[in-house]
């Protein structure tokens, strides 16, 4: 599928498939082949001295009390060339962190939900140009607030599925904006509650004004939570079932779930700084914006699928041209980016960040992926033919960590491209 962005609409065509990747070994006793097949790191341009330097930074982050443990992994379609683990699963845990440690991946949920959405677009179950109100009627006749004057006026643009995918919906994240009047209204509307469903959350948010006209500005938000509710309605299935059918089962991601079984409690990573929800505490909320838990070994499958043009180990999740379309610059020159995390650098696609690779300008080429507020990140770089995961569990804490979700990307590129 090829998607070309015109003013507020998308056109779809069909394209061809890519080659599948290989995997060996047992996947945590599940009967699946492991996603981690070790290869020579030099094939990725990273030698043993560079791995040792990366490991020393990881160790310094542990010894300095920034994290209890961390994992870094670099691979491609041939296999995994770098897999380093340092430290333990938590401040009161003796178990060493490993590729089967379970993490709260928070916003690394968003790309998974976005890919599932685009697979439904391919199947004709939903269209990116559809108004959100087609699936959640309460989104008709939204209003927009002028936060300087307090004036509230009817929205001129109707929010679309595309706006949810690109965070141009006019919604916000109250937790990241607690001092604004609209942020306080989000808290009052239950934006942090897990005892309600995603659909109930979305319906609650319709009673509040939007921060801006949909399609005119980028603002990180509850958009993907609402998107999760939208695709539940479109598919007639709960989000956990939908993701299992469209992504997790085909990829063999049987460790990626919204809540964790009690039998796996001893594998859960816990933060040395900050509070995080208990993954064992099953609630009605299936948060498309940040509710999943996963392991390094499991998420490799998703990252590898993206690097391989939408296919992994013989299972095609989305068409290569659909994935290419998800990497278009959707902020561009016409959308206000004053709230964009990276300022004038990079852009945003249909569910992914787009960051220029080293040596590139803002026209690209880009890597793509996203991070989680709990200390995790993944990037996929088709130009340099690799994917990278960094996994830790931390919420806040002291600044200046020698290794974290930002530093991990820098050191991998430095090692690979020196």
C-alpha cells in the first residue's frame, strides 16, 4: 500500500512483499524459535572493543544508581550482533536482567497499535480519512479552547483517524501538562484511571475542549488510547484480542500482553527510581497508548519485522508500501511543531518518530521507532540495516546517566559508523 499525503486525505495502492528473516532456538519454552540468533558483531560494524566500551557505560549506569539493570541489543535480518545485559531486574531482586525479563514498555505500545491500525486499513475495516465520530459518535461537534482567553468555540475541522495516528488530534496528555487548565480537566475526566475501558476514557475526553484544530499542530497526547478504542469498535473485538490476532500470534510474541500472569512475577523488572503500576493488577483499561508489557526477545520480533519491510519469519503483518507510507513526514511545513519533542529536528509519521540518521539533514533519510517513559527505546534504521533496543526500568531519578534510552542510540551509532 502506498499512501501519499494530500491535504487531510490519503490514497492507497498495493505493493509487493519482502524477504523473511531467520531465527533459531526455543522461545522461553513456548515452542517458538527464538528471535535471537547471535552473529558476529563485526558484520554490523561494531567490534569487541566498542562493545566493551558500551558495556562499561551500562555498568556505570548501574553502579551509579541510575538503574538496577539494563539491556542493549543490535541486530538485523541476519541475526543479533550485540546483546549485552548488566545488573539485576530490580532494586530488591537478585535475578540478573536478561532477554526474558518483562518490562513495562509504555509508549512502545503505540507503534504496535499503529501497525495494527494500518493492517486494518489494508483489509478495508477502517480508513485513515474516516472521522473518529464514525466509530465513537461523541466525537462529533467537538470544541476548541483558546487557553490564553479561555474562549471555547466549535471546531472547524473534524478529527480523523489520521489525526490520531499523527498526534494532530487536538487531544493532550494531562500527565505531561499538569499545570494547564486543560491538563487539570484531563485529570478530572479520569485520564489516569485504569478501572475504566479505553472507550469510556475516550468518551470522557469528548466532554472536554481540544487544544487546537485537528490537523494543525503536533501535540503528544492520548491520541493512541483513543485510536485503540476506535479500532476495537471497527474490528468488533477487544484490543488485546485484536493485537494477538494481527501481530502477536503471527510474530510469536507470546510474552507481550497488557497484564502479566502471576506465574511470571519473578521475571518483572522494577524501577530503582519512580513508581510504576503493578503488571499483575488486571484492570479494564487496555491502553493503546502505553499499556503493554514485553521482553527484549519478544520485541525483537516486532523491530525485525519493521526492518524487513513488514514481514518476519514468513509472516507478513503489513505491506512494505504501507510501512513506507507510515514513514512519511506528516508534520511537514504546514503543521505547528512548537510542542514537538525534537523541535525543528526530525518529523512524525503514522505512529513513529522520524529522526535523521547521522550525517543526514531534515530531509532524511530517517530512522524510525519510539520510546517508553519507563526507560525503553527502539529504533529501526533501514539505511544502515539495523534495529536497536535498549531496555531499562526507571521513572525519573538523577540526570546525567552514562547510559539511558538517549545515550544508547548515540553510542551504537558512534560504534557502528566510526
